[in-house]
């Protein structure tokens, strides 16, 4: 299967604000680029999901069907499907073109914080506040999850999928990495509740932010810490960071932090920071920000 | 998909930014307002109305013609033309359009209203009439209008006025007051259709003021509308009156004057003579006449009333049955005189008249209620005498309560079970159905006597109480109740041979009951419950017993038991069997056919727990604080992804053979506290046990902690079966095992259950890679050892046992198990230790077993055991002090005699009488030592570095001591309380 190549892009930081779009869907809960970064999806507090064109800033489609706030969305590699999760405890698989709900999956006991496709969009993985990660099959009509990963002792706040790994961050202060190839579960104790986890671009490290305002770069294999950055306000909410929390976060220039893998946080002229790692699925086409407070989405390149 | 492709494919854009889409659309400029003009034929901008007929539209384009909207008058000096000064008339300011036909000042010659045709006027009148009828005050607006428009008054009115008539007066000669009154009276007498309306009341009022010589004009009478409803309009709706619309103008003058009455009066007075006209001429009624049309009667002449059906359903049949339309065959029967009387109407379609008149039901008055009747019924509890103790039965009987035996045998509820069974035709239940059958024959006779006597008492209230009978009955009932009581308690306890005679008879009666229950035809062995399924041999013995029971074998019990067992065991087992047989006796065939046995025996005792649990968080937290991420914070577990998940991820299954998904699970005791503790790992525990079993003397040097010691083969154990143990801890472990035994299954064969369970369940085996030297252990041992570590603080024990003797004893694990069996329930208050003990034990008993000597007793049991175990134990007592290791003992379990519980001290090593002080000291040492070991073990497990253990433990043991002690205190307080309670009970 041919995967879309990430756009060849020098690891440079986005420097200027390209566009600001009024989403008009209440609070923007999440902003995600599609696989190639040409489209942006915004999850609204008004139960809707909107697809925007990055280049023109126009609204292309609105997806309605959730019963509550949409909390996360992911786009399949071929841009044909979307999966989104919501406070209404459901995970929905959308058809991008028609805007119809392909599958509505119930099973989580609480609101679903994060959702991701695997690389081939054959499995959706959703992490919920009920402490489970559920693996939903997109290929079959089975409405039950393939597997439930209930090792976490508290809610799952963040989730990333790589080719054969699943990285989850939980409020119980642990980063769990499920290695499907090895059949192993690695639990890294961080202590503070994890707000966001991420793989580094080279896939050798994991990055996790926790409520103690710290981002830690851990070696994937050994669990040793390679780098750490603490900022009083900046990393309080890493998801916000990834999206770029709007509003005036102070002193972003200080927050530039680089390590062996290109993780960079830069706020040019007070603009929001961007995540510049993770290649395929992350919104690094240009970087995006959704202001949960400002109800608008800006994308910058 | 490449990124450049998706620019071609596009979605319809909607929303705010419209600019890119505008290029495609044709330019459609909206016509601005100033271009939306109308021009007349001459090309001028046309005005729709002049200034005086509607005002200007104002502005430049639609105004008087100038840009400003008005033309300023030029100054004209009036000096020369003062005389010719003319006043401006309105017409000077008017537009052309105002002078046109529809303007306010038309210049063309047209007929004025006064000279306009009457028809035109009629039109207006008609509209007015309609309005007036719709108005709140009938006639009022029209009247006002008439008054306001005097020019319209006709010549007749003018003439009348000239003659002195005034508006509001009646027409006629003037009257004196009385006369007028008479006049009205006359009018009343004649029954004239002109009633006096509301104004008459006021008339009465001004009677006083009326002087004699004054005459009054006759009253202007407003005729009341007596119009019958002849039309088919809805109530209150009046269409346009065709008379008014089209008819002649005969009354028109009058109508003009009194608009209200115009319609009514016409219908009152003129209705009849205009009837002819109406017949022919009414047409197009519903449509009325268009307001703008000239009335042309010809329009409606095509239509006539004859074209309409004025009556429903053809000609009136003349039978007087208005509207009732029954079929003819029914209506023909109308001639029947009888029916004529009954029913005069037509019969509805589908109905017939009844051929005979139904008799009227006679309603009787309700019966008179007795004076003391209460409309509420109170149900007394119905008690079956066979299920109720005789005392209660007796009490109920005397207190007029319902007792089914005595109740009249009619109601279903008053029948007893056997009677109902007979009625249903079921096979009779085998075995005694009531307590009475268990009584001796003599007693039964006596009871029957009493019962019959009681019956007679009830029947004849006269000879109510023969005192002796009653006394006898009470006495017998008491006896029976006592017996039942005692049997209830004794059924829980083992039945030694040396029991007193009532108990013995009780036991025999139980066996008899079992025999009765099972010898019936309904019993089917294959379907019966297998209470001892966990222990195959025992179950086999039980089956044998049941089979023999079914054959009616009297001594089924004795023959089916294993003769190789000790007498005590046999006694216990026989008791178990009897009870099981009674408990699980075959149910009624009808009942059993309705129930099926569950396919899966749900194992409620255990839950699935993930095998690997994360370690304690404290050290991790510390590591995080020190930012020592890595080994300290990382834990790696086996995790089995689902096969399908692997497939979807395009990844080979890492565990191709296994069927487990997720974290591997093992079964644990459901209610065990240890499920929720983080130290549950059994291998860890075993190591704790090792350290716990160490004698206190070796606490300073730790020579035997090396792996070589741990790796001893199981055959080494024979030399060191029993190990030194602190006596107090031995006692504690025993009491604990008692407690746990109480918690365990009632049959009390816990060890067998466990061992079989362990062997059957492969999951129990702990596959810890670095723990090869320890073999899988059974749960019981695990638990025991776990309990070992939750030990209450010393002072508590001191407080409890301050008065107890200093005797020390040793006991083996076997012993403690026996203790479990002996006392299956700690809550059992009676027959404390003496009765529950085995015959051989009781033979050796000291006459008054004190609580403090309980350990002693156990010691005795060990001594009394004829097996080789004691000898070996004694052997090892001398030899095993150097390196006793508990874990080997655990291995022993399957094929050798049992080992003593952990923390054991041989009696040889610690003689019976020792100083309290020394004991305490020892104990403390041992404990401390154990703690050290525990800590070590934890570390060892965590890191998998066995070699380092010794060094680490020395350094880190001291500080953790207090922590663990605290923990143990917390855990065991409840347990302690229970123990205390037991002890007080026993005392």
C-alpha cells in the first residue's frame, strides 16, 4: 500500500500566521491536519466537525452526527475517512465525501478523549476517560472492539499510533507503549498526569507532557530521559500546545526547545507554537492552532 | 494521493468568503431605486397620484417637477395689482391628477349623490346593514351616519320635520301620559308583535314628573326581530338579503332612516308579500353582488330556486318520522300494533326490534349489614403445623390463629402439602415430612392423642381445657423443640462416638432420613449434585454411599468410607456425607423436571487478576523526583495483542500459539485482600517465607541466603521437615488458619480442594522466569505466608497473653489443618474445643482444656499421630536449625507429609517452659529479620539481581522496618478483634 509521503520539508519553524478562520462552532476542541496537510479539521463544541481548506481558508464540509462536543478527529491516510470521538462516548467513522456516518461505535463508558487511525486506517484506536483504549475494526461490520486495553488505571488522555506501536498517556501518570510486534507493554512512570504523548519523528523517542508543566523526551527502548523542559504555563496542556493554545502565552521565545529529534516549539511574534514532528499524521503541514477560548482556528505555514 | 491532486477535486464552497466564486457568475446588477420609474405616454415620469390625493412621493423624481420637489413661487409685486388680488384656492395647489375622474376634485360633470340613482344608494344601504348586524350595538353606527349626513334625508323626512316630528319620536298624534300607557296596554292586550323593550322601564321612572297637561309624542318603537330562521346558513350568519340586494325600493326610504331595522322589518312585515318574489328571483345568493358591479338582475336570472333541493332526501314521506330512514322492510313492520306502542321511531339500519320485551330486572335491596361488620378483612397467617415448631403451633392454636391442621379442609391454602400432593397425583415424598415422624412411636402416639383432644376442644368449645392434656402437650412440644435445637447445633459439629445419647439418636435419625430420602424411586444418581466434585476420591466415596443408600442399605455409610483413613477422619466424613445426602436429596420429580442443572459451575470463589502487577509506586515516585528515569520507572510486561489486531496492523502475531489476549491473567481468591496489594507476587512471598522461617539466631549472619541454598532439591527436605519457629507466631498462624478455615468452605477439606484445584488449573502456576527453583505453590500456602507478614504489633499480643502460660509448643502444618477441620466455624460458640476434638485427641486431653493450652493441645495431636511424620520431625528438630528453608517444605506438598507452617520452631529447640522475656526477644528478632528479608525480596524481584541481595538488605533494612510494621497493624486489626472475640467466647 502506498503511503503518502510526508511533504519534504526542512525542519524549520513556521514563522508567520497564514490565515485565521472563524470556525463559528463554539469552542474549538481540536484542530487536526489531514495526512498531507492541505486540509484542516476542527472539532467544535457545537457537536460539529468541519473540514477546511488550508490554502483558501474556506469551509468545505460540516459533519454533524455527534451528540456532544467533538473532542478529537483523525483523518485516514487516503483522506477518504475520518474518525472522530466525542463526549457522547461514541466514536464515529465518517465518509469524507458524502459526510455520512459510516459507523457509530459505542462501548466506551465515558467521554472519548482521543482517537487515531492506524497507518492503514484499518483500525481505529480510541482512548477514553474510562481508562480503556478500544481498538475498533473499520473493515468489518463488527460493532465490538477487537481488543480493549484496560491496563490504565485512569483515563486515557492521549494516544498515538505508529506502524506497530501504540503509545498512550494516562491520567494515572504513566506512559504505556504497546509494542504489537514484540508483544510487550512498556510502562513508563512519569508521576504527573499525562496530557499528551507523541512519538518523535525518528521513532526512537517518546515525548510526553504532563500536568507538572513538563515535557519529557524519553528513550523508547530504555525509558531513560533524554531531555526535559519545564515551563510554567506553556506545557500545562500539551494538547493545547500541539494545537497551539491561543491567547497570550507568555514568552514563547524562551520555550524553543530542541533535542535530538526535531521537536520545536516556536511562537513567532506571539503566535502560537507548533508541533514539528511526527511526520505523517500530525498537523505539521504548517501547524495549526485552535483557540479553545477564541473560537477560531488559525493555520500558519 | 499526492498533494497537488486535491486542488482539482473540490467541494462546493459555502460560507463567508464568496470572492472566488463570483467570477463565474453573470453580472446581475440590481436596478437602483432611482431608476425604477414609470413614464406616461408622453414620456414624462408618471406620477401615480397627485399631491392632494395621496401626497407626494417626494424627492426629485416623483414630485412636483423640480429637483427640489417644489417650485418656489417667484416674487410678484402686488403694488400694481392690489385690486386684482385673488385668493388662492385649493385648486391652485392641486395637480392635474386631482382633477381627473378619480381625484378629489374631478372636473368632469358627474351626477352627485343626491341625484344618483336609488340603486346606488341601495348598495350602500346593503353594506351598511351588513355592517350594522355585525356591530356590537346593533344599528348604532348606521344611525350615527344618518344623523351626520343630513343631506341625505329624504323628502319624507323633511316633510315630517316640517310637521313637527323630531328624530327619535314615533309617528302619530301626541298622547297624554295615561293614554299612552293605555295605548301600550292595548297593544299588549292585542298581542301585537310590537313588544315594549327596554325603554319602558325608564318610563316608569318619570311618572312622577309628568304633569297632566303635557302630551307626549308616541314612542318610537324599535320592532324586535322575530325573524324565524328559514335559511340554511349557520346560526348567526346572514347572507346578503336578496330583497335588499335586488328587490324593489319600496321600503328603501324607511330603511335609509332606520338602518338597523331595515332588514328585520322587511322580513317581519314585508316578508310575506315578498315571498312570491323570493321564490322566483333568489339567485346567486351565496355570491352576493359585486360591490363595483351594476346590479343587473339578469345576471342571476339563469339560476332559480327550483334548481336547488330545498329538502333533504326527496319528498317528505308524510309519516312524521323526520329524518329517520330505516329500510322499508323494517319500516313496514311498523303496522304491528304492539311495536307501535313500544317504539314509534324508525329503526336504525341493521337493527331489529326485539321480538319480546325484556323483563325488567328486579333490583333487590342490599342485605342489612350486621352491626359489628367491618369492611376490612384481616388475613391471619396460615401456618402448616408440619413446618412449624410445636410450640408455635400450640401457641397459634390457643390464640385462635390459623393452623392448617385444624382448619376446615376446604380451602387450597388450608390443605397441607401431602394433601395437595395427593390431589395432584404426585408420588409421595420419601422420608419424614414432619418432625413428628422423627419422634419415637410412643411420643407420637401421645401427640396424636393430644392433637385429637385439641380437635375435640375446638369442636366443642365447652370442654375447652383439660388441664392435663394441655400440660402434656406443652411438655412434649418443648421436648421436641429442644431436640430440634440440639440437633441443629450438632448437625454442624462432627459427631464423635462418645457423644451423649440424644445426639447419637439424632445422628442415627439423620442417617435414617438420608436413607429414606434416597431410597425413593425418583433419585437419579447421574443428575444429582456432586458436592465433592473437587476431590475425586471423596466424591467417589460419596457416590458409593449414595448408591448404597438408594439400594436401601442400612449401613451404607460405614461400608462406603475408606477404611484406611483415621477414625476421626472417617467420623468427620461420614457426618459430611450424611449432611450432604440430606442437603442434596433428590427433589420431587415434578420439581426436578422444571429445573436443569447449570452447564458451567461458576467458580465464584476466584476472580481473574492480571498476573503481573505494577510495583509499588513509592520508589518510582522517588525515582521520578530524582529524575532517574529508566530502569526504575520502566516496567515491561508481556502483552498479547489480539490476533485480528495483529492482522490489521500487518504484523505477525508475537505469540502465535497463545490464546490469551491482553495481559495474562491468573485466578485468585475473590475476596482476598492480596488482590489489591501490590506485593502479591507469589515468588516474592515465598522468599519472604524463607526469610521468615529463619531462626533468630542466624539473623546477624546470612549464610544460607545464597542461591545454592535456595536451589536445594526437594529430596533434601526429608532431613528438615519441621523447622524452628517462634511459639507465639506458631500459635498466631494457627489461629489465623482457624479464621481462614472459617472463611473457607464448610466441608472443611480445604487442603484437598486446593491441591486438586492447583493441579487442575495450570494458570495457577506462576511462571516467573527467575524463580525456577521454587515450584508452583498452592494458594493456601501462599495465603498462609501472606498472613504471616501481616502481623499485629507486639504489644497487643502481650496485652492479650499476659496471663497465659509460658508453654511453648510446636505444631506442624498438618496440625494446623486439622485445627481447621476441627473448628470449621469460629463463630460456633458451643462445644469449644473438647467436643470438637477427635476421639484419639480427646483421649489424651487434659480434663479441662484452657484457652491458654490450645497450642498445647495441638502439640499433643502431633504427638499422637501414628505416622512417620513425628519421628521425622523430631529428627529434624535437632538437625534443621542450621539452614531451615521454608520453600522446600512447600515443594514437598504433593508427595510427602506436610510441613509445618512458616516461622516454626521445633519443640526441642525451644523447650516447653521458657522465660517470657526471652520469647519476646526472640520474637522481635525474628520479626525484624523477616522484614529485612521482605525488603530484600522486593528489591530482588524488581531488579532480578540475586547476588546483590545481601548487601542491599543490610543497608536498607532498618529504615523500612517501621513502615512495614505500621502497615501490618492496619491490616490486621479487624482480624485481631475477631480473635479476641473468639477467645472471650471460649472462656
